[in-house]
C-alpha cells in the first residue's frame, strides 16, 4: 500500500494541487515534505495530531519530514478558520512556546534515521533577517491582490467584519516558508488541513513564479465530530498534549467518551492500527456497541502515542477504579496523580482517623457526597455508599487509619459514578 493509498482509506485525503503528478513523483522515490505548527500556546493539542501523524506516516513510507515551528508566523497569527483577530504575542511568549512545542514534536518523529531523519526548523531563522523592503520586492510582487482576496481564509473574514493588513499578509509569510524550504532543503510537498489550502497554494505559486520548480500541496479534512463541530475540545476547553494542561487520565477519558458515530473515523485518523484491526473493531461496534471495544482501543492507542505505554496503563487502571473496579494492586502514584486530582478531594486532619476513628455518616457528609446526616444515613442503609469501592451499609461503622489507602486516602462513592476522596494531611 502506498502512502497515498493509506491516506485515502484512513480518510486523510481532501485535495491535492496535482494528484496525478504527485503520485508519479512518489513512485520515483522518497521526497521531503513539511507541515507547520504555529506556537500559539505552550502545548500542541489534539487537533495538531492530524498533521503531525501525517508527517510520521510519510516517514514510515520512506519520506523525509520537516516539522516547522512558526517562530515568525506565530508573531502574526493565521486567519485561516478564525472569525476574529488573534491577540498578538510577545517575542518572549513565542520563544517559550516554541521551546515547549519542540519537545512534543520530537516525540512523534524519528530524528536519528540516517536515511530519512526528520528535521525541526524555525521560520524565524530566515524570516527575521529579511527587511520589509526586501520582502515586498522578493515576495509581495508575485501576489496579485485580487488573487489574495479570493482565498477562502481572506474572503470569509472580509464577509464577517474585516481583516487587518497583518493577518492579510500571513499567506505571504507561509508562501515564503515553502519557497525557502524548497530551495534550501529540496522540500517538494506541504501538507495541512483544508483550512490551509489558500496558504499552501500561495506557496506552490510563489515557487513556480520565482524558480519554475515544481512543488505540491496536499490537504486532509479538518477533524470534526459527526455533528460538524471541531473535534479536540472537552467541556473545559481544548484537549492538550501537555500532561500539565490535560492530565493523562482526562486525556484517556476524552477518547473513551467518543461517540459511536465518530470512533472508527478517529481510529483511522489518530492511530497507526492496521486496516484489518480497525475493520474488526467496526464490526464489533455494530454487533455489540455496549462493550465499547472501539473506544477502549482508541483511548489506549492515542494515550500511548502521546504519553507512553506506562502512563497509559496508569490511566487505564485509574479509569477502571472510577468505574467501580477493585483497588487491588493500585500504586500510590496512580491514586495520587490520576484519582485524587480528578474527583472532589477534601483535606482531613489525621486525628479524624486515630483511635476509634470517625463514624461513616459524618465522613460521607464531610466529603460532600450527601448534604445532611439524614440523607447519608438513608443512602448507607440502602447500600448506596461505598468505601474504597466496597459497599458499606452499616451506619454504626467507624472508619479508622486502617481504612486509609497508603495511610493517606479514603475513597468514597455514592451510587455508580459520584466519587470523593478524603486526604489526610
């Protein structure tokens, strides 16, 4: 299967500047391609995985990928897909964001291969020395304004209230990037989502006009849900690759909660699982959707890609506990990092568990699971309260230090899904 065949079956092909010519070129041997990542934050997010994994797919087929960190373009802001002007970042913010993103990019690409090792480049290294007059003469003169106005990213913004000259010029900067990479690194292909089509074709046109060399652009669909909204955001905002921004547990759960209508597409786009395995998961989804086998496979594969197999295993263990599983074998680090930080946690003095301890009714109320002692008494008697995931229906029971997990935590649950942690400190 060629790389283009793989992109097609995975649903990662939307358009190409010249598909027949690119197909012929790819059959002749490896080429160099690039995708850009603007440092608008100090972490990439789930949406960035599509172009990043596309670079990796090409690399696995023998091609040489370039990941471009937009130190220059990040100072401007890409208007593509945006309905309003971005707030401009300071040079210090951009530099800090690039430093953080570089490490994330390096986790997905092989930079050590002698044959087709990946490269990381920063477009500020060739853009910053460029004077304004030089840019107007060497780049700007090749772009008729009427063609720039016809680009979707510009036309849409004009229809929605206007666009600044700063963002209007963004496509020239990206076009110059492609031209530079074509000349210096023999980069023949740029890939990106469909909202990048205008910027990508600006680059192929600049290359043709200035040098007469051939270059191609290839786009893949935006990652969207079945209802048409962008995929990659949770109720609390974007789902980040940085574990400090989105914990591995929440990251894992985000994919576990994928809708049945979306999960097979996500398996194709965001994982490297082979076609046979994904087809088998699709069949199982249809015959037994309640088992959520496809969601489990998706969450495990993407979490392993981003955070590693050991962190993924910890997230899976924490997930099992919060869905009623036992606590046997759970590590303290997993409990502290993946559970205590994900459910409401109340600090308690050690004296509460010393000696004869404290009655379960008082602790359930202190945890916030029940609003009053009367309600707590009813819930306990009815068998709706669990201590460390074991049902406890004795209203006379006192909980002592012997009940504490790792001598520090008490996990309380009401019903199937309402959890609280009491933390001794």
